[in-house]
């Protein structure tokens, strides 16, 4: 191999990006310790406390001075703008509870496992986000007639898949013009924490997390579709080379709050025999949740849970189920949700080469102990 052909970075596994073994690579552990899931007991809060919200940062958290930070609005617009944080905060503001989930949630449960951030379950949160509608900013800048997408660029920069890049995602024009898409400066009534996008991020209700660009620095109106790295990486495909379908809205999913007490190492649950109320959350980017089912026998039989209305159109819904756990023994609890569009969570894993959208039913092992 010529010196110039040598990979600059160490190879992880066999270099294919797919790991058939269940043992994690140290590089995956390194990512898992930087990023984190919602502890499942955190599903109990309607609005996720900021410190419990999941976190995903591709590169580094950028250092930002809000005094000198500017948001530029340009590209195919009649009137380019440069906005300060104070300019943004003088605009009409709205606060929306929005459920955000990483498209890679459930990735590390896949077999074979795509090598990346190794999420199990819980790359999700439901915070209250305050900001001004993106639409108002676009209206003020005046979009040219040929605009098809709005490109959002963050301040963070890194190398991924061998490509050096700014973190960038684009929105289809009709999505960008939705009144509920926010340029947000507050999470749960406080300025954004550094790791969640300080001073400003985008919130795109219903879409998987990658679209909610943090540390926003520019908004650009495009007349041709964007094909940058973060668009080609977020695809549903059976191999890394195949283009596949783009990852967009959150697929229907539900999670349950593990009952009882955990065994420290295995997280297996221990519950005293008797009635147990099972609770959890369910959400979908394709419309409200119409039904949640619970199984206590690993998916062999299902029973309907009681589903609460959403606290906001883009927020997860609570569900509950009265489990008669009167018989001691070993159980596998499962939950699966249905949305208004008719989607239902699969019992089997949905495997893709990049581990996107694995919304297979959530499973929790429980030992019921005789009282
Ligand atoms: N600028 C920038 N925005 C970003 C990211 C990033 O790495 N850089 N990660 C994205 C991904 S993949 C997800 S899942 C969400 C996570 O948002 P949170 O960390 O606030 O939960 O932010 C998105 N926005
Ligand atoms: Mo993500």
C-alpha cells in the first residue's frame, strides 16, 4: 500500500462498520460515555428535566460567546440578514413540548451491530423548547422563487466517514415553513445548556434528532437539494454503499419504565408479587398514538394499555397497564405502540446498515418474588 493510501485513522473492527460479535469496541464505549440516554425511570416526567434529556454530539461542543455570536440568513433570499441573540429574542416567541429521539436509538440491539454510537433504548427526551418560528425569519429575508430547501449549519466541525465538514442538515421547504419549526434559545425555561446547542438550535417537531441542528450559525436558502454528508449518512439501507431512503420522521415507538428495583450489574428487575402498575411513554412522528399494547410473556400474548392524550401535538403520550403479577417467576415485559397513520412497532428488529430507526418492541426482564 502506498503511504498516501493508508487510512489516517485506526480501523475499528474489520473496517466494514458492521460488527457480528456482541462485544463492544473501545471506540464505541468512548462515544457512549460522551453521549447518553435518558435513564428509563426518567420517562416518569411529562417534561424531561434538562439533565436527564438524552444527548448526542457528533464532534465537540463548540465554545460560543453569545455577545459576538451572529446568525446569518442568506443564499437565495432578497434580503440577507445578520441577527444577534437579542434580535431573535425580540421576535414572536412560542414554547412547545417536543419529543426528540435519535434515529440511531436501538442500534446496539441489532445483530449484527452497526458500529457507531451504541444506543440501547432511551435516546429520547421531551423538553419544552422556546424560540421563534423559522418561518418568520424566512419571510423577512424573502425567499426567491427557486428555493427548494433550507440549509442549517452549526458551529461544530469534524471528520466523519473520512469527510471533513461543518455539521449541516437541510429541511425541505414545506417543512421549513411549518409554524412549529423553531429557532430556539431556551430549553425548559432556561438558556440552552452548552451541550444542547447554546445559544441557539433548531427544533423540527416530528423529525428524528439529526435535523434539530444545534449551535446554529447560518440559515441558507438553496435552489438545489443539499447532498452533504449528514444527508447521505441518514438513510435506511441494507449496505453502506446503497443510497436507500432518507431518514425523516420518528417511527412509532414506546418504552416502559422498568418496575421494581434493579440488579446493579444486569439491570434485571425484581418485583414483589402482587398488583404492579406498568407505565411508559409512546410517540410517533406520523401522528398521535392510538393504541399501546403490553405483553408480560415476551410477546406471546398482548393486552391493551390505557393511553393518555398528548400534552402537546408534538409530545409523547403516557400509557399505563395494571399487571396482575401475583405468580412468582421470570417474566419478559414488552410494549408496542400504534399511531394514527396505522404504523405499529415490529416484534422483530428492523435491520439497516447504519442502524437507523430500529423501533422493535421494548423488552424488560423481571423476576417476580413471592411476598
Ligand atoms: N450542530 C449539531 N447539531 C446536532 C448534532 C451535532 O452533532 N451537531 N447532533 C444531532 C443529533 S444526531 C441528535 S440525535 C440531536 C441530539 O440533540 P440533544 O443532544 O439536544 O438531545 O442533535 C442533533 N443536532
Ligand atoms: Mo442522532
